C-alpha cells in the first residue's frame, strides 16, 4: 500500500473528513483530495509532515504503512520518565540530560 491508501485508511479509522484534515493540517482541501484520487499526486515532504502531524502518525507510517521499530522497548518507568521529561522546561531538560551524561561517564569502566 502507498500514501493514498494509508492516508485514506487512517482518515477512515479516525473518522476525519478531508475538510477537517485540511483545517487541522493547513494543507488545502483540494490538495488532499488530489492525494486521495485513484491516480494520486504524491505529496511533497512539507505537506506529508503537516498531514502526519495533524493525524498524529509518522510520515513513515503514511508512506509505508508501518512504523519505525525502535531497538529499545519503552514501557513502564521509561515511559513515565519520557512523559515527565516532555513536560519540563527546556533548562530543566538540559539539566537532566547533563546529569545522565555525567552518570554514564562515572559508571563507564576506565
């Protein structure tokens, strides 16, 4: 499946109309209609990103139908940490990143 089919399936799944997607993404309704036609125009990178963000999916998913598989499983405390980290102010996030680097350096055998 390609972008057209994945976009259509995701819109159906989220029960979102072309007009709603156009409003959420900032991509014109006529442009989105063109992506959904039987002989579709492929979107440029910027429109693909806007559409993916509006649908809360990745561009990779819209293009390939599958998500990137992370080599790290994120569940439990990792997920809680990431969720908390995301809500911190930028300066606080930087402090956390620097602390982690310092701790990694301290535990790395010489």
